[in-house]
């Protein structure tokens, strides 16, 4: 057995026959590969179809997961029962041409590479049949991953690798981004090759990619880049932000009413809010990333981010008050909102960063 092909399935009954016929028509030595399907509770008879093939071919296997459907978890389950140490992963919907399997697995079989990525975006690669928005999303996904891992198609689902790499994949890895996890697992020491592929959108069935998969991907990219941005930290940060807004706005309005100048009211209310925000963010929003208790160094970083935000806020405030003639009492709110994003990203990446795991 030279390699194992792991194929995740979710309602792919119309594709199984065609896929297996084409895989077993490849000009490869008989018994040189096995096919492991991992199904996540398909309701369209996919497992029955695969079982029919399995009954007549000892190189075809089916794993039926009972857990919550998940692409990455399915691939990991397939790898767990693979007989070979060289793993090939592909979609079941024929968007990945079975005829390109030998070209992708070859660099791993020779032992010269650790991961071979079937890429739509290297010279010679292509995408067919996708609407424009899918093409853009896919390119954007690859583009965003570029700073942390130098491949052209980090979201490809068509790739081969040495099985031992799977041990380094984060246990929490979920969703459509298993290739990215694999690429990051080698901490820059992997030998990676990209092979051009021709991607053809499915003819039968529908894509299962949803908005939540995109968000999970984005969040994971941020974490891999060293940030701690997540729904959890963002929600807590937002709540703390609201507390800050009240403190800020209250002190600001109070000082304006007492006829203090705009600049003094703005700076004083800012400093009061930033101190309260730092305490709440370190003790609560980013509590799992805090190295011990409150410390001056961290407060310094928080203040630096805050000061940058203050500059930005001052600019927005001046623009709204002096150019757009908005009242100061009203203008403070959009000014605070504009800087909240800078504050959050600064906190997630600079003040309370993740200890890097890649
Ligand atoms: N077991 C399991 N569980 N399989 C799944 C799940 C799941 O939760 N979700 C999707 N699949 C299977 C599909 O049945 C198919 O074989 C493959 O994963 C790809 O799913 P699609 O939903 O059809 O993906 P796509 O066509 O939008 O393609 C995008 O994602 C793929 C992930 O591999 C593209 O970016 C592809 O390049 C990429 O390969």
C-alpha cells in the first residue's frame, strides 16, 4: 500500500460511483492505494452507496461518524484508520479531478517533500464553474493566509502529506482549514510543493461551505498570526468597551457642562476610561492570556494602543465638531466607535497576544 486517500462526504450519493470508477481506472499498481470515506450522517444514501463498493473491493473503507459534522474532524478520523503513512485528501464532489491524484502524491512518495498542495493559483492551475463571489472568497482566503504561510492556495482541499504531521495539528482544529493547520504545524521547517490543479465546481449536489466556516477560518488565521481575536474576547471586550464609553461620556459631559475646554474634557475622560478598561480587560476579557496579575508593562502597551486610538479619536472628533458642526455631546459617540476597532485589534495582537503555537 503506497498511499491512502481520505475523502470526507456529506450527501454525495450522486458522486460516489463516478468518483470511484475514475479513481480505480487510474494507471496505478493494483492495491497501491486505499480509499477511506468518512461520512458525517448523510441523509441521501451516500453510506449505502459506499458500502456496496466496499463489499466488492477490500481497498475501500467507510467510517461513519456520529459526532457533530465537521470536515477537519472527518479527515482526522480517516487518517486514524489509514494503512499507509502517506495520506492524500480530496473532495468527493469531483471538483478535484481523480486523474490529478498521481501528480499530487508523487512528491511525497519520492520522500523529497512533506506536503504537496494541489493549487488553483500557481501557474498552470485554474478554477472552472465558480461564480465570481466564490472565486473572490477563495482568493481572499489564500491572500489572508499569505503572511503566515507562503503558499498560493492555503484553502485547497486537494493535498497529500506525510501522516506523522497530523500529530502536530491542534486538537481544536475544526472547519475547512485543515491544510492551513498542517502547513503551520511544521513551524516553517516543512518542505512544501505546490502542484497546479484544475478545479471544476461540482455538477451534482451542493456545497456545504457556510458563513460560519469563513468566520472560523478568519479567527484561526488571527490566532496563528499571534493574535487572540475571537468571538469570546471580542464580546467581552465590547462589554468592557461599553462600560468605558459610559465612564468616558459621563466625565466628558460633566466637564463640558462645567465649561472645561473640549481638549481637556476629551483627555481626562479618555484617561479615566482607559484605566478602567485595562483592569477589566486583563481581569476578564483576555483573562486566559494574562501572564499573572496586572502589570505596568502591559498597562504601558494598553496605554500606547489607547493613545494611538486617542489621536484617531481626536481627529474624528475635531472633524465632526469643527468641519461638520456636530455638537460635541453627539460627536463623541462616533469618535469612540471609530477607535473601538483599533483598540480591540491592538489589544488582541499587542497587549494580550497568544503564545504562538506555530
Ligand atoms: N464528512 C464531512 N463532514 N464531509 C463534509 C462536510 C462535513 O461536515 N462538509 C463538507 N464535506 C465534504 C463534501 O461532501 C465534499 O466531499 C467536500 O467535503 C467539500 O465540501 P464542499 O462543501 O463541496 O466544498 P466546496 O465545493 O465549497 O469547496 C471548498 O472547500 C473544499 C474543502 O475541501 C473549496 O475551497 C475546495 O477547494 C475545498 O476543497
